[in-house]
């Protein structure tokens, strides 16, 4: 092998003593953030603003007469990749369909939003409630009553109950 056949890649490599400049840049960034205003949010007293497209707990939408818009077509249950939605349809003699039982398992749900996208009547939406907590697994099964007002399950509502259980 001749010397002109050898490819020397070390010419493009930085010299060993050039680590000081990146170190100084890193220290400058750290000091800049050290003396800047803190971005800490005092949760749960303050809540962070979430995007309007945030996908939180589910809600069944009602029409002007107070009836659920859902016609129990079953598309939401069929498209759900986690099989978190179950419903029991009922059809009256006049041809009106509605769900007798509609249940969403919030622990199984991956909050993908497919149910909201596929619904032809826009009867199910995902709200901005992002911090629902509870102690029992069955409390995460949302039936039609819970799906009516998911905002009642903000963390602040249950704060006293958890402090009593934890003894603080």
C-alpha cells in the first residue's frame, strides 16, 4: 500500500485542546438560566395552560333538548385501538337510537382521539381535564353520568379526600 492510497481523516478532526470553548459555552448557558426568571408552576394551586387540542377525559355531548347526541352506531368502540369504549344500543319503535349504557375505561384509553374523529354526530369529545386521580380502579370507568360533566373531576375537587387518606 502506497502513502497516496491512505485516507487521512484526522485532518478534519478538532484538536485535543479545543474542548475549552464548548465548556465555556455550556457554562454561559447554565449561568444565563440560573439568573433568569423561574418557570415553576405551583401545582395544583396553579394549572398550566394546555393547548385547545389537548386530549383529556371524554365527554358525551348533548343537544339543545338535553338529550345525548350519540346514536349508538358503535363506530367509536370499533375504532378504539385499546378497546376502552363499550356501549349498549337501544332503538325505539319510531327508529330513534340511543345508548342505554355507554362506558369508557379511562385507564385503558390511550387518548388517541380516534373516537372523536370518527363520530358522525360529534357526540363524543375529549376535554382538557388532564389530572384526574382516584384510589379505586372502578372509579376510572366513566359511565354516562360521569361522561356528562368530566370537569367535576379536576384534582382540586378531591384534594381534601386524599389528604385525609394519607394522614396529612
